[in-house]
């Protein structure tokens, strides 16, 4: 079985409807990037000249970041300290759009921060400030109450365990039981040597080293790997087990057998964070009730992208489409369904990208069209073209049109560098499409007045605007048709 674009598009479109809860150890990941060109006179160590810093959500936040990047609906439950880092973490969650959460502050607790120093794209040192102490019984009660109150509205629960004290044995037992009783899948990114605390979960995602520690089985080849995997699967009463194997890919075990998937990365730079991506994608697939093998291939595709980046990273819908699109032509990558495009554009808006939209029939593409589209693209960061379907053109222009079918027109337009996405619509006007995509700039030809542009009031209602672009004089589909008729008239 291979993963095709239709499966990926359906999955990505469905992600926005998934309601996920992440429970676990929240922390901050600090990245310090610099350059090294000398040794300290004080000690035989490198001197790093700092160029830039970045502070991200870390720990369970890596799962949150992966889910938010794909525009999943995310709730978060955790405990942080009543310190500056704890307050910063809460602000960062709000900035990322996590309005609903159960992150509780505990007096005297230290919020975990891991600082990584990089020079020439290589990590040279990591500095940790954190606590491993278990959270208080009061904090446990708060988390259990929050999960109990939320579970009826959830599709999947993630337990992200970094052994920083949030996921106590009692808390794990209670949350897994709550999820199981409600029919909500509970997925765990495990840590430590004793995995009995995870018994009854739907799925675990240990790496090879973690599985070896948990089972006491030395994993040296595929046979011992499967032996360890089957032991965990049976002893913990799991539905599935995912053994991540860094650059070697992953092995998925269930009652139905095993699935072995090699990594799809073109080049491996950094495996940190790949496990969080795998966990995130498996949960989204299970929440959508996809077959396990399909889910595994989606997770493997995403992990292959992440390990090709430096630092703990996420994967976007665009990156997944581009990766699978390597098997396709460039024009195929730009032809996209409305639900999936909504998802992609929501992510682009969060990055501050300006989305431009225009629409039309574009029957017999000519230089006037091209110049118009190039000018439209220069108004923002992304140009989305709404293309009238054959049926809508026939209603607008008569039975003799279009001269070129919608699929061919779409591929021709998608081949233009100035166009980022093409979506076909069947209605007489693009108003419904504009309502879904919510562009910042709505573009039409200079033969329109602003008041006559369909969708103007809608776009202006949320702060957008209309732009009119003049066509090249004398260049039109009608003129081309008339010239052809005159040239070949008997």
C-alpha cells in the first residue's frame, strides 16, 4: 500500500475538526544561535558570539505546536511554576491561539527551560533548569477535574511524559481510565523504565532505546525489536505500539501484525522532535478513524520532513503536500480542494501572510491574463485563483463555452509561477468561496467598479480591501475567437 495525494488531502482537511487534549510536562525550549572563531583565554572552551535567540514551547508543547501547525483544535492541561518562565509560557500559549486550557500554577515550582547553544548549525551545549518533583495532590485533582469535564468534547487525548513530575502514576491511571470509559483514544509518549503506569492506553510511541529499557530486552536486530514490541503490546494491553527508529523509520505493531516503514527523509539533520510529530499524526489519524497503515504512512511522511530540519520542528500541510507532490508535476501540487485550502490559508494568516484572491473563467489563456495575474500576485504573499467550472461558464457565457475544459484550464494556470493555488468553483459567483478563504485582498479587472465586485462588502467587513487591475488593451478571449473565425472562414 502506498500513500496517495487524495488520502493526504482528505486527512489534512479533516484535521481542523479534530478536538485534541494534550496533558503533560510543558517547558520552554531556548535556542541560542551564534558563531565560534576563537577559544576563551579563561578556560579551554569555545567562545560563542550570540547572533540571535528564540524561545519556543517545548516538552508537551512540541505536540501542541505540531497540532496547531495543522490547525487542529487544541486544549492543554499541565502545571507550571509561579515564576517568570511560567508566565511567559502562558502568554505564548495565548499567542499560539490556545484560548482554552487548564494550565495551573503551583507555588514554588520551577518551570522547565532547556537552553541549546548552536554554532555553525551544530549544537555544542545544552543547559537545563528544571524540577523532577511530582506535582502536588491539589494540582493532580485540578487536572483530573479538567479532563473529566472536557472528555465528552474530545476526539483524542495525548499524554506527553518528560518525567518532570506532571504525569504522576495516579494521574496517568485516572486520565487513561477517563479516556477509555468515554471511548476517546489515549496516546502516550512514554519515558522511564516502568511502563506499567501506561497500561490501558490506546497507543505508545517509544523509541528503540526506550523500548529496550522498558522491556529489558537488548534490541540488536529486527527479531529482538519485534520481541520487545510484542512484549509491550501484550503486557500493557495496548491496541497499537509504534517503535520509532530514528533514521531507520518506524515499526508499528498491533493484533493484526506488523508494519515496517523506512524513513522518507532525503537527508537527516536532527531527529529531535520527530517522536512528537509521530505521536501527533497518529492521534489525528486515529481521531479520524483512518486505517492504521494509512495513519502510519502519514506519520512517517511527516517525520521524514521534520528530521530534515535543524532543531525541534513541526510540519505543515503545505510541506506534506509538497513532499508527496515530488511524485507529481508542479501543476498537480497547486490544484487543491476548498476544505484543505481553508486549512492551509488559516496557517498562512497566522504567519502574517497577505492572501490575494481573484477569479475568472480564463478560457484561452493569453498575455492579458498573464500580466493581470502577475500584477495581482505582487499585491501580497500568496495568490489564490478561483476558477469557474465548465458548468458555471456555460450558464454565464452560453452553450459554446468554455473552449477548454476546467481540468485543462486549471493545469495551465497552475503552471504559472505567480499562482500559488487554484481551486475550481461551480457557483455563478465566487461569494461562497471568498467567504471560506477570507482573502485580505480581492482583485478584479479594471472594467469593474469597486461597488460591482462580488465579495467586496464581505472582505471589507474584516479589514480587507478590493484592488482593480487594468487588462492589456486589445487582449481578450473574445478577440482571439473572432480572429480565429475570420482566419478560417470559407
